[in-house]
C-alpha cells in the first residue's frame, strides 16, 4: 500500500556557510517508518537555507564556499539590502541558486546515493539558526 509520511528534522547551525551532513539523520527517519521502497523529499522552509549533495570532505566544502563567494559575493550591493538593511542579500541569492529541496530514491530502506555522495544542509544566513527541515516520504 502506498503511503505518504511527513516527519521533521531539527538542526542548529553555526551561521553563514555552515554545511551539515544530514545523510544519517535522513536514513534514520526512513528506517523508523513502515515504508520499504520509495522517495524521500527534504525541504527547508525559509529563504536563506539550501540543500544539495556533495562529497563531504574538508577540501571540497572549502571549494564550494569559495565558489559561492565568486558567484554571489558578500561585498557588493543588493537591492534586498536597500530595503531591509539586514546584510543578507547575498544569502538569499545563494539560497535561490542552490535550492530549498532534494528528492532521493530509496530501496530496501537504503538511500540510493553514490559512494561519496552525502546530503547536506547549507546555512546561508549571516547568523546561527534553528532550522526545522521537512522530510516527506512517499513509498510502499
């Protein structure tokens, strides 16, 4: 029987460019539910957080942070900043580029990821945050 289940994952971030590996937490949630095969969607409510996959190793994490600074630098003018004066216009742009969600298939309760592929949450806001990620599972 096909099921749709919604769970939540609470995380605390250290602030801008904190990259948190949530792969095991997502796997744990899949193992807790009565669904063997399906898809899991991870979604971050908010406009300054993002989700992606990456090989979670220090060099690549630094490379990704450097890439974000080249694509959407902190030290340029943003229209958002002119309106809100909250110093995070670049955070919103970066989050929009990366995206707020991921969908990953799983079989026999195991995520179908590449050998070196982990699911990460990226905090793009300029301050530490408490985040509640939505984990929605569809399967049977």
